[in-house]
C-alpha cells in the first residue's frame, strides 16, 4: 500500500490497556513506513504539559504585546531599531496564536485531529513564522 496515498485518519490506532501496557492514554503512530511508535502520556503528564505550555503561550502573547505597547506609547522610541523589535514581537505573537495551541493539542492527543488542510496551514505557519523570527533576530544583530 502506498503510504502517500493513504488518508491521514488511517495513520493512527489506539492500543487497549493490557498488563504489559497499563496506561490508557497511549497510541501508536505510523510514520512514513518506519514502523509503529508508541506514545505514553498519563493524565498527570498531560495536565502538567497543558499548564506549562499554556503559561508559555500566555507569556509570549502578553510579553510581546507589552513590547509593542511600550514602543508605540513613547514617541522617543520611534526609531528604526525599535520597529524591528515591533516586527519581531508581531511574528512571535502570531507563533503563539497560530502554531503553539495546535501543537499542544497534537502533542497531548498523540495525533493530528484538525484535518489535512489545516495541517498544511499549520506547518506552513510554523515554518514561515519561525523563520521570520530568526531573520528578525539576524537583522537586529546586524543593525547593532
């Protein structure tokens, strides 16, 4: 069977609990014919991951909004170097809003549940916005 032609929904299957595998929150992933990969995540681990990742997302959004607000609030900060920081902050906010929540959901569930089209959009946003952040950092470093 050609894996490229297989629908995404057929790439995951749940494993029932057994004496050798007592955790109910696990799944097997098939990645491009490389064989099954079993992911285990207990409820405690899922809660801890959710809380920590949610705090990181919240801090990213609030911190970058504060940077943008501080620069636009003070006319003395209206210089090209600071507008590079504003642009970096916008890119980072977009990562925190468009990429991180869906990555968290995918990690917790052990599979992608949002469909193929949104998966492609998510990966595109991830690569595009992270590359934009890196290039902003390069531009800021070269400008200094």
